[in-house]
C-alpha cells in the first residue's frame, strides 16, 4: 500500500469516527418566574437545557437550593427567608452560566416611632393613624414619620387610653378636659366639634349611630341610646379594641379573655349580642371584609389554657356560620386585609416569640408566606397597615395604657412583591 493510500485510509477512518461521535448541544439561557417574590417561598426556573438532564445544582448566591422538576423545561426551587436582591445560578453543562438576579421581599426594618400611645384609629390615608400624643390628639404618618398635633382642648391624653371611632368616616371620639366627657369631633377634611356625651371611662368610646361601646377593666358595656339609653354588658378581661364592619351591622370585641369561652359579635342596631363564636374565649385580632359580610377572627380556646399558634376563622358575619378554620403559625396581635389584592395579613409572634408577618390568600386562607422580623420589632397589641402603592406593609405598636411621654410607638416595615 502506497503512502498516499495509507493517508487516505487514515483520513477516512477519522472522518467516520467524528460522524459517529455525539454532538454536544449549545447551552441554553434560563429565566426566573417571577423574578420578584415573597421571601421564603419559591421560584420557577425555566430553560430548554433542562430537557437533557437535571442540573447539578441551583445556587442562591453561594448556597444550594432544594429543587424539584415540574416538566421538561422547568424546576421549582425553594427559597430561604432572606430579604434582599440575590443572584441565582444554575450549574449544568446544558444551561448558560451567567447568574440572574432575584428580589426576595420581606422584612425591611424597624425603629422607634414618635411619642404615641393608646388605642389607635386609622385615618383617611392608608399610612395615617390617630392616637394620644404628648399634647393631646396626634396624627402620625407612619410612612414619612411626620406627626401633627391638634389643639389641647380636643383630647386629654393623660385621662384616656387612646381614641375612639366616630359615627362616620373622618370622625373620632375624644376625651375632653371635663371629667367623663367624651366628644365627637370631625378631623377630616376639616376640624369641627359635633357632639358630647357623659361616660365615666378612661378607655375609648366607640360611637356608631345610637350605639356606644365602652371597654372597662373587667367588662365591655354597650349603651343603646335613642330617646333613652338601655345598657348591656359582656364579661371580658382587659378588652382593648372594638372592630366594626364598615358596611353591615356587626361589631366584635377583642379581649384576652371572655367569661364563657365564646367570642361575642354585636348587633350594632340593637346593642345586643347577635351570636357567639364558640371555642374562642380569647381573641387577638379581627377584621371585616369591605362589604361587611365576612369576619376574619383570631383567638384560641381559653378554657384549655392553650399556648402557641392561634386559630384563624372565616365567619359569615350575618349569622356566625364558621366557613373555615386554620391554625396560624404565630400568636396574632393584629389582622388586616389588603385594600387592592386578595390577601390577608396577620402579624404576631412565632416560634420562640420572634415577631413575624404571615400572608394568606383571602378567599381560601391558604398560607402564602411567613416573614420573620427582628426581635422587638413588634409588640402587643399591634395594628397592620398595608400600603399597596408603596409596596409596603407597616406594623405599628402603640402601648395600651395611660399616657406616658417617655414611651414611643414602634413601627416595623415589610416589602411586598409587585402584582
């Protein structure tokens, strides 16, 4: 065989071998769906390269994530509760290596607020609340931190444990300088004195139509007044809030203990108990739906001296039918509905008493996220203030007690994903 023929044969063998060798596909890019999520939840990662084989690892910064396959082109990766912007990388010969940023939304910060105490009432704007300040009635914008103090004559902080809800939007029930004299004031959009009534109580008065609600140390009194006043009482230890339906005719008292281990729901028109919610002898948070037809109520069975997670009940407000009950991952101190999105927020204290905010689907009560906060970021009782335009949730604590100008409120901030 000549030298030329040997070379031709060698080239032929090489070419046949190359034709039989497997072709390595080009690596494919990957995407995150969505790239902006609740901290501590999950994200879907998509890439055509996943059709060949599962990745060796999926990393958040330098930490490995647990992941499961959804279909040929996607995996679901579990995320830690680690708020902030991070980088996701996929370790695979079939996926391009450049990282993709992801935003985990959760706890942002907490700090001491202004001198502000007692039961607070929401204002016309999502981030404004009214309460007792050093000189009387104080309005506090929890977003900007700004405060505004009203004239001393409207409210005497030293004689009251906060402020009450007036008969109509923009109206408050305030303690005047006279002993036992509570006054109804319009504070939005203008300031105007509307009415006075004599009730000897240091706690707030809630006034809706002809119904006055006065929480005291060991009972809650209901005065239904037309031409005369009729009274009724509920035995309760240290009640600290009364939550009304903005529409409809129901109100619920929030208190650490009810005498017969049942939470009463009041008929506003008559001032009488409409029905009881069984096995909730201790309530810690309540909120009505915008239409007033649904009540979300948290608490536990006080007779069994339960500790730990509380119950969250979805209740038909008209007749008290319990539609659903779930266990919360925390001892709740406050509830709120998102005014734009179908979400329910519950703030409170989780394992080892650490503050946290839980997010639920409003219709099903399915849990969506559990967001841990810094220690001492939240106290009891608390108020949850969603602010969708800012993508913020504020949790404020204004201590339930007589005014003390050394005590400041607390404010904790959480960030939400875009919707």
